[in-house]
């Protein structure tokens, strides 16, 4: 049984999926702007919502920090940039692939 966790590296603008501390996938992400930086720390995924609508793209995974999450986007050109209000933004195909693998309760580390 996989033992997944997620590391978001803000300086690399990458999200890494780890299984037993081994990186199995890497995804480019958009991160928070200077005035609304992504929150560094340890969190867990507490909810999952397909097709949340609006700017959240194809999928939303809420973090244990209220109002923050990992989600898709309706603006693919924003991936790789400091653009969000602190959330971790992914290509829709990538967030769907990730959401299919990780269960609620998955640990998420956001680091600089």
C-alpha cells in the first residue's frame, strides 16, 4: 500500500509526490504572490472537491490551513509563476492525476 506525502517547494515552484520518502512524480505549480505568499508549514488534505468551478479548475483539495488548497486552474499560463492568493495551483490534468492517488489525510509540507 502506498505511503504518500506531498512536498511543495516554493523556490522551485514544484510539487513533489513521495511514496515512502521517494519522489515518484513532480509537477510544476503556481504559488502565492509577494503580498499573499503560500503558507510554509505542515498540513494535511482535509477535503476533495471535483469541479469546484471558477478559478479553481478541475479539482480542489483543501488543506488543514483554512482557505488554502491545492487546485487546478482556468489560466494554464499562470503555472510556474507567483500568481495566487497563497494556494498551490496546478495544471488541471496534473491535479486530477494527483487527486486520484492521494487520499484525504495525506501530509502536505510547504517549504521555501
